[in-house]
C-alpha cells in the first residue's frame, strides 16, 4: 500500500534543507541571492523533468461528468472552502513572517532555522499522521488545523520572543500538515 505521508515527509525534508541553505546564502550574499536560487531551482526542475522516462501511451478515458460532478459530491465544496481558508492563511504568514522577524531583530540564519523547524513538525506529522487520523478522523484533523492556525496567528500578533516563535513554527505541523494529511489519507 502506498503511504503518501512517507513520500510527503521526504519532500518536506528536502524543503527544510533548501530553506536552511537559502537562509545561510541570504545571510552571506544578501537578498539578491533569492532570485538566483529560485532560477537555479527552476532550471533543476526542468532538467529533472527532461530526464524522466516517458509513460506508456494509454487510450484516452471518457470523463464521467467532469469537474462539475466532483463539485456535486456530498461535502466536497465545503472541503474546498475549508481547505482554501486554512491553507490560504499560510500565504500571508509565509510572505510576511520573515519580514516581521527581521524587523524584530532576528538574523537571517535564525529565520531560516525557524522555517526549517516548522517543516520538522510537518515531517513528524506526515510520518505519524496515519495514527492521528485514525483517532480523530477527517473532521478532527480539520479542527486541529483551524485551531492551531488561530493560536499561531494570535502568538505572531503578540510576540517576537524566540521561544514563542519556535512554538509557532512547530504549530505548522497542524496548520499545514493536519489539513493536508486530512485530504490525502
């Protein structure tokens, strides 16, 4: 049986390594390193794609109702809305977290480590999340994600104390991981 959590955890570990490296490089070369790193990552992705074997040709399947049929599945539209709201909160957090922490006096290396810490929590959840999902169910996972998001944003609004920032980053396991794992299990 395919365990998506294990595969996703491996991807998260790779992201964590890249975040730590990027934080260190920005500390050495400044923010001008960011576009170079993004461009290099895009070129590496292109190269990896070109090296992949072609899948065997299969006859096209006939769609049965298309996307509209999927939207009519019981609860699916609510799942999309809930997931969209929970996951979209990350856009602002990712976009402004580093700016906020830099303004508070934290070094780029510390900020890189904070982002990596969030992914460590995510990895743990993806590796062990199957048991949690079995215990609390999809609704419980969504409630964990939403509740952790409220706590995370509340902490971010109230403090820049490093131990609190570390706790906020560990909450990423729930704000991102629990909702993501909920959809993929």
